[in-house]
C-alpha cells in the first residue's frame, strides 16, 4: 500500500493513547482518525496517512454497517470499519482495504 508523505501543517494536537481519537495499527505505526483524516507522527510532525492506490479486499463476505460490531471511523466522504487489523470501506459493490 503506497503512502504519500503529506504533512498536516498546523496540527498542534498530540495524538496518543489518551487523546480520545481512534488509533489504528497501520504497518509499523499507528494512525489516528481525526476530523475525517488519518494522522501519523513522523519526525516530529504529523502527516496525513492515506493509501495511494485502490486495493480491493477480496473474499470479504461480512457486511459492515450500523451494529455490525466493528468500530466505525469517519474517513473523508465515507466510513471505514476496523476489522482484523484492516480498514474496510464500501466501494462499488465490494470492500476496499485502506
């Protein structure tokens, strides 16, 4: 999954275990869902941490939605569902792996 290095300027909030934003394990770091963005700490500043390509999660039969039991986080213009260490988003009849 490609990740773009896009700084989130003027982000003065320090994310961490007690900040009340959802933390999501993403490879070798933790992303924090905040204001519809995913933020990660990088070299003393905060970056946007967004996938750079479309990755379909094949074989995902579970239907996410209200009451499915998986945490939902706002991500831009849609909702991601945290499931088995992945963020799943509905996309054109299938689930994407974010």
